[in-house]
C-alpha cells in the first residue's frame, strides 16, 4: 500500500522505515534480499512511509509483509550486543536501528529513514501486495558490491554491505516480541 507524501513542501520531512533482510541457508553464504522498486526502477530494501496511525516499528513490519511476503514470525531481528535498553516503563521501546539517515526525496522535501536488520532461513509465506514489485532477488556480498549506482542508490548499497559484513557478524538475534507492535 502506497502512502503519499504528507510533508511535501520544501524543507519538510517524511518519516520512513526500511528492513534489510538477510537470508541464511546452510552451506550458502548470506545473501541480502532486495526488490526492484516499481516507480524508481532501482534495487531497494523493503520499506516505505510511516502512516499517521502507526509507530515506526509497526510500519517496518507492515512494509516488509506487503513488499516481501515475509510474516514477522519468519524473521529474527538483529540487535547490537552491548547492553541496550530492553524496556521502558509506560512507553513503547523500539529496537535499535542499523541506520537513521535523511536524504532528498524530490520536490525540495526529504525522507528520514529508520533502517532495521533481520535474518531468515525461510521463504516468504504471504502473497506480495498487488501494487508492489514482485521482482525480488538475493545478492551475495560480492554480487552486491558489483552493483552500479544506476541499479541501487549508494546509501542503500552502503547499508546493505554494512549489514552483510558487520551486523550479521557482530549483532545478535533478538525476539521481535520484545517490541510491541
């Protein structure tokens, strides 16, 4: 489901979320899952706008389900190994993102994206939403590094490389249920 830009005047920001999913299967090297965005015609992680009635954590789980077909029960969230907060009294605590960054989104406005990392060993069980791209591919680190700027945005590629080289090695699996959606 596509949510239009709600902040489209010059200098305004939309909050977006994204999920970098790494598929790990026995005997194969880890591969990042990317889809070719229908409108942008670029390889991207799964994600989109945070809607007015949801938190960023709810939004990333919704976007992943819509765009990839993965159910949240098929994914493991990756979180840093240092002593991070796991709960706060009276408020919803969100997982630690792998990146929060702002980029120009056209028309003089911006997107601020909150990116999370996930791993799975499964194939998606849900149907991809009708208005989403079903052009989904898996990329090893070597294949990812060979992609040109005309195929994938440099910032998305850098986060994907970081996910494959650092996050899956140094972060640990955390239960998605720790973070209420």
